[in-house]
C-alpha cells in the first residue's frame, strides 16, 4: 500500500513538474523572437558600395541583411546578402556578381534580428538609398569623327571599371565660297537730246545746257533727237560653288 502511494505521489509530482515546465518552455520560445530592427543609416559613397547601420535588437544572436531594388512597378523581392553576428551593427555592401548594385539606382536595405537557437526572426524597418553615379575619367577617342561621318569614344568608371561608349557627331563641313570673274558687256543707254534749230548746235544732254545756249544766243527754237551712249564692258566677280577646307569636298552652285 505504501509502495502504491509512493508511486502515485511521484506520478503527481511528475505531472506537476511537467505542468510547470511545459508552459515555461512555450513562453520562452516566443520571447526569444528578437525585437524589431531599424536601419538608421544608408549611404552610397561609390557606384558599387552602400554602407548601412542599424539599431540593436534584444534576443538577437545574429542579424540578417537584405536588399531589394526599386522597379518601375514597385520593388523587387528581398534578397538576403549576409548574416552577421550580434556584435555587428554596420555593414558595407560591395557590388558582386551574386548581389549586384547598379549605379544611380534606388534600393532598400533591411536588417532582421535573428535568434539561431529558436530560429526566430524579428520585424524590420527598411531604409531607402540611391547609389552614387559612376565616376568616369575623360574620354578616349577610338575613331575620330570626320566632316560627314560619326566617330566613337569611350570612358571608364574609376571605381568599378564600367566602360561607357558614345558616338561623336559628324563635325560638318567648313565651307568657303569659290569666286571667279567674267567680263560682261554693258549696253549703251539711249537718252533724249536737244538741238538748236537755228544753228544746229547740240546735242545738249540736259535742259540746263539748252537754257544756257538760249541765254547766250537768243536762239529760242530747238528740236528733239535721241542719242545712244556706246556700250561698255565691265569685270564681274561671282560665286561658283564651295569647297570644304577640311575634306576638300567641292560643290558647284
Ligand atoms: Zn562605376
Ligand atoms: Zn568637309
Ligand atoms: Zn542756236
């Protein structure tokens, strides 16, 4: 009887112990979820680098770092870049083939506190950052442009080595006009002239000349005639076309 009582007692004690331990275990798991992490700083100092800092989370054994790219319709899927241990609260993401960063592009970075023992990850507040532009050196000309044909050139980013190729517009011709001279005939002009009908004096080319004759002689009557000056020639300069001073192309008008 005593033995049975002892068994029952130990069973009850075991049940009590189980009752105490079980809820405690369950409770402990939920409180082992790390607290929320806020990314407090995100800056891109070069076209291929972003540095972030974040707030500490309680109950985190590690931090998981994520990023995603802004797209035309929103954001791409979150991508985990790295897991670091709890002592770390800053990370510099350098572009790689697996986790690329594009220059001049907007990303979001998020960090989640992670508890490895209980496999729990906390909430996060992400931060937006736009990456720096490429820092190109000066252009190297690979093909010179001519008057009528485009050339090409390239420049290299001093940080990431990206090559940017551009065309050089055609320069356009530098025209100068060509002139030549020719001799042209100027026909004689026909004018009215006056003669004195008394003495046949004349021709008087102007009315004033006639008036002077009248004043000198008193001859008051005159008649009209016409007179044609002799034709002459003159030298004329005119543009015949144009020539480019660079490529020597010639066009005639
Ligand atoms: Zn670059
Ligand atoms: Zn030319
Ligand atoms: Zn007269």
